[in-house]
């Protein structure tokens, strides 16, 4: 623990309590150093009434275990009396002041952690032994303290019980280090507050559970909100039914993650009242109370108190719509209390306002001690209303919360009385027994929201189904109307077609009659042809007679007959074809065929007869020559007549074939039309079916395309929004980046690495941000700039520092300055060459805005110890000193002074800084008369003096202070009481204090 550790109350105990403690101690010493635990009262008194509760049994909530070293491991032990207040003792190691003042004296406390005891020495031959639930030595780690003291309380809070962890002790013994250490630089140094919230966040679900905090301080009997400093004098209200204490005026912040928690705790620590006293340079002047509200939903598989719920409650929990169980929620509260240590005025040297603060601190701690005494002695009256502190801790002592108390002590014999008072306070607190109660409620609100959501979803689903059914009905009615219209049109077309076909059929019947009449006419012609054939046969008979007369006539007749046979064969073939098509014509042609076949037989017979008569004809040729001539003339006449008959037959044949062809064409046309009508009807039916299927496909495709179109529209709208957002952010870059120089000042207290280890903070946020916008605006600006940095890239932004456009260069350096205000960005800026670019701007630029903002950026980078050495090595210190002598602009001087003040916090750089004119530059900037500049100068001198003081204490620095050589002491003394602001005065006083300590140690 460093010199910034805190507080202890020298409680005055009543004679009865003192005598009982003394007797207990004597009894302990008489029994071989085994302390006798005070007898627990028969009934534990609770001062917090409550309604429905579950009282825990002996094994429902584990108490924090005592750790006993055994073979390199720690063996956990649990106690049966779970409701008793658990008390642990933690001793801090000797600090530099103890080593100097108590070098010849032994420690007044002897720790026995294996036996969980400590011995308090009155003198060299007399001591008293006290037993606690746990005793921590100087080497105990923060993690072990948390796991032993606070973790069981945190687990009980997660199980639905209220819990309290409180630190009590003399100022400077490490209470704030144990509870409130944030551990920004080293996670192993985190205190109970951070570790408890880490466990709570890790064991809760962000969807069904919630974790909220309120951070308060009790300052001069006024409750103030550390997260919202404008809220002061918050009132305390009590529930008349349950007696629960609440603070309706306090702000409640829902915690998202551990980074959010650290940010809120940092805000609270900044707003907490602290002052410099003789006992502690950073002494808290108020009691800090962190309230953690945990709300957890109980799931069936994790429910461990089912047997304790009555049958009526089970029936009520299952009496929900649909038979579902009513959800159960457990609400618990964790208090982490960092008490301010009481002061003895002769030791602390408090005056003025500090004296008033000390009075109120002692008053509230005295009231708490009275309540502890009354509860330990089972008094009928508990003075709970004597102080707001006791009212806030009503549930922690004698109530329903599980309470762990850690008392911190120092080893110095100079504070023997305060150490004794602290130990007796812990001993009395161990006698208090709380009645642990489980606060479990039916989550009707969650069930109601769930049922309302289900009703809304079902209503929407019903509306969607009704709308879908209505749309389907309208669509089906539309399709039905279309089908009916198409059927009516098809029916109309069919009726029209039928009428047309009937007319065509009538026409065809008439044509068929005409064809039959034509066939009858052809029949008559065939009859005429038969007659002609018969006449030809008669002529053939006559020709036989003529052949007998003349062989030449016979030969001509044979040729003529052969010619007629061929023609007749052709006619027979044609008539056969016609007979195949028309049965009536076939019969007639068959008759003609039969006749022709007879004639052929006869002609064949005549041929045979002619062969026999050839000789006769040859002999009678000459005789019949004359006759032949006559017959030739007759044959020519006959031939002419036959040719006329042949022409008539050919015309008849042509006429018959033309009629047959036209009739066949008409029949084929009718068949084709009927086939076409059937095909059209089939096509119509198929087309109707295909149209139906196509309609269904189109509807499904339309729905799919509608969904895809909707998704595309949403995607396009999101992309459009993102594009517009990026464009707006780029457009707002000039307006978002603050134009005044205050926003480039460091946004947290200026400390270097070594100073930060002792929690020393010489600059406050109020001093550095008097003209800054609200914290929410700054955070919003930082988030916007960080987002732009992620999208554009840090390297591109740094490249703009060398732009030829002056406006671009100004805005680029402003963005870099804001990024440098965050620790996470500083290393990246240095790695990418940002520090070199800023120093180059200081060396080359003549624009006052660029010089001012670049100085602010270097001031932010100078908060890191590694960057401080780089700044000095690259000539940054000399550039800053030169700029301080060249400009009179108060804002630029403020930035330069802030940067040099940060460099003053590094002891290794003091000589180089002095040689480069840094100290002279600080004193020279006082000429501006600006209060902010003077405050930065005072802060830098305080940092310088404290680093020198620490170096002398640690033994690696000797000699006179460098500040005295430069005439700083004269300025500090002259401005000690005339400084404009309290912050400046505090820094001047701190610098004078360290210079005085350095001079005393040198003497």
C-alpha cells in the first residue's frame, strides 16, 4: 500500500464493552493463546422487516472460506453460523515514513495467519491476542483478498441474497486500495469493486438478467451522486411495508461490460472529495458507497429452493395461460462501502473546511460504532436514525444481508490507539448475526410482456392469414370469372362452329346429291358406252367376215383390235379404280370388264382362226384387192367414227375423274375441318390447363420475386443509409472536430507511470475542462472520430498532416489530437509516425491554430511514460520551450504548459528538461496572467517536486532541488495564497510540501 491509502476511526467504546473485551483477551491468554469467541445471542435481531422471504439453512449460502496454508495450497473452510458478520484483518507494509520514524521500534502488531489471530503489543512484555475470520499479511494479493472476503458475498448476491462488503480502518492503511483500486495499468491490482462486478457480469445473461449500479458519497451528512455531480442532498426513503431503504433521486446506470464499469468508476473517483492532510496526501473526505442491483431470472433447472416453496405457491406459479409456469425473478443488492477514516485533529492538522469535514466524518462513524455496540450487546434500542450512514447500512448490520467487513491496520507503534480501536470495532462486529433472506418474486411483468407479445404475434398472424385468404379468395374469384368468361367464349365459339358445321354438312349433303346425280349421269354414259361397245362388237363380227375376204383387212383389223384392247385395258383399269371408290361405278365397270373379257376371248379365237385363214386370205388377196380398197374406205369411215367414240369416252373419263377428285377433295376437306375442330378443342383444353399451371407458377414466382425485391430494397435502403451516414460523417468532420483548444487538452488527470502507481492526481477534470462541452458530447465526438479513423485509416489521416491545403492540415491535426486523448490510440499514433509529424509541424508551421492543436496532441501523447522519452529525444522539449517564449496566445500557452507539465512527471527527464529550458519556459508562461495557464504551470511544478521527493526517498537521487536553482521557490511562495483557483493553490501547496521535505531530508 502506498501513501495514498486511507483512513481509520478511533472509536470510543463503552466501559462495558471494554471490560468484556479485556476479560475475553485475558481468558484467551490464559488458555495458551486460544481466544474465546463471545457467546452468540440466542435470537438474532433483524432491524429490516420484510414480507415473503426464504430463510437460508446452514448450507444454502457458503460463507467466505478461511485460507490455511497446507503444502503450498489453500484449504477452504466453511462455518455453520452463516448469518454472522465476517471480519478479516489486513495489514499494510511499512511505508517510507514508517521506516524513517519507527526505525528503532518494533511493529505493534504480530500477525498469525495460520491461526487466524493477531497479537497487539501494549509494550515489550504485555500483549493481547484477537481471533478473526481471516488474517492477511502484507504480502497478500488483491485476488486472494477478494476470493476470501468478497467472493462468497458476490455468490450469495447472485443467488438472490443481499450482501455488503465494507472496509474500515485508519487513514493511510489501504482501504481504498483494497476496495476501489481500478488497476488501469496493472490488472492484478484491481480492487474488490472491479473484481466483484467482473464476476457478476460473467455470471449473468445480458438477455434475461440486468446489472445496474449507483455510486454515491456521504459528504458532510449530504448524500451526493458521484455519477451525476449535479445531484446533491439526495433524500432517503423507506418502504413502510418492508422497511427497505432506497434513494429514488440517485442515478442508476445499467452496466453493459467491464469497460463501461471502469469508465463509470473513473467518473465517480474523479468527483469524490479528497484533500491533502498530514496523514495522507489524498485523504478521502467522504464515505463512498457503490450500490449494485442484480436482477436474475430463475430457470427451472437452476432452481435450488423448490422444496421451500409451499404447495399454494406452486399452484399459483403453474396457474398461467397455457399451463406455463409464471417466471420467477430474484432481486438482490450488493453494497461496497469505502468508509472515510476518522481523524485526530492534532495528527491530521485539519483547519477550516477540512476541520468541518472531519467533524462530520467522526460524527457518522461514531453513530455507526454505537449501532455496532448496541447490536453486539443485544440492546433493545438500536440508534439507527442518528446518521444517514447508519440508515444506508441498516440492512448490513442486524438486517437480512450477508456482510463481510475488512479492517485495515498499519504496523506503526505511533498509531497504537487507532489500531486498537480498529481491532475492537472488528471484534464487536463479529458478534452481530444477520438473518439472511432470499428475495424472490413472481415476474408478472415479464410474463405479461411475453403474453402480450404472443397475442400481438398471433393477432398479426391471424391478420396475415385473413389477408392472405382474402387475397386468395379474390384471386380465385378473378380466375373463376376469367375461366367462366373463357368457357362462355369457348362455348359461344363452339355453338357458332357447330352452326357453321351444320350448314357445311347441309351444303355437303347437297353436294353429295349433286355428285350422286353426276354419277347417275356417268352411269347413263356408261350405258351408252356399252351400247357403243356392242355396236363395236357387231362391227367386229362384220370385220371377221371382211378378214375372211382379205388378209390385209385381217391384219389391219388385228392391229386395230390390239389397239382397242390396250385402250380397253386402260379403261378397265380406270373403271376398276373408280369401282374401288364407288361401289355403284364398280359394279358397272365389272360388267364392262366381263364384256371386254368375252370380246378378248373372241378376238383370240379370231386370231387363231385368222392364222388358219391366212393362207386362204393370201390366195384370195388379189381377188379381194378391189374389195379391200372399198373396205379400206369403209374402215376409214369406221375409224373416224371410232375416234369420235374414243374422244367421247376420254371426255367421259375426264369428267368422271374430275368429279371424283372434287368430291374426294371436298370429303378430305370436311375430314380435315372436323379433325381441325377436334384438335382446336383439345388445344383449347390443354391451353386452359397450361394457363392454369402457368398462373400458379407465375403466382409463386411473383411471390418469390416480391420477397427478393423486398430484400433487395431493404439491402439498398441499408446501403443508402450507410452511404448517407458516411457522407454525413465526412461532411460533419469539420464541425465534429471541436474548434476550441480545450477539447485537445488531456481528458484525464496528468500522471506519469510512477506517480500513477500511488494514485496521485494533480490535475482535475473540472480545472481542465471548464469550457468543454458536456461529457456526452465529448464521448459522441470521440466515437465519431474513432469510427472515421477505422474507415479511413490512421495512416491516411497522418498523411494529411503534410498536406499543402492549410484547412486540411488543420482538421487533420485536430483529429490526431482527439485520437491521442485515448490511451488505446497513443501507441498506434507513435508507431505510424504521428509523433514525428507533430514535432515537424511544431518546427516548420507558422499557423497559430496548427501550433496550438499540435501542442495539445503532444500533451496527450506525453501522458505515456514511453512517449515522454521519445518526445525529449526528438527535440520536443526544446520546441515547446521555444514556442512558450514566442507566443502570447493563452490557449497555446495552456497547451504547451500542459505538455511540459506531463514531461515533469518523469524523473529521468528532469535534467534534460531543465537544460532545454523547460522549467524556465514554465515560469515564463506565468506572464500571460491566464488562470488556466497558471494552473498547468503549478501542476507541472508539483509533478517535478514530487518526483524529486520520491527519488530522494528511494535513494537514487541526492543534492539540491533543481527547482530551487531556477527560482521556482520564490514564485511558489509569492503565489501560495494569491492563486485564483483552488486547484492551483493545492498544486502550489503540494510543491512547497515536497520541496520542504526534500530540504529536511538533505539536512
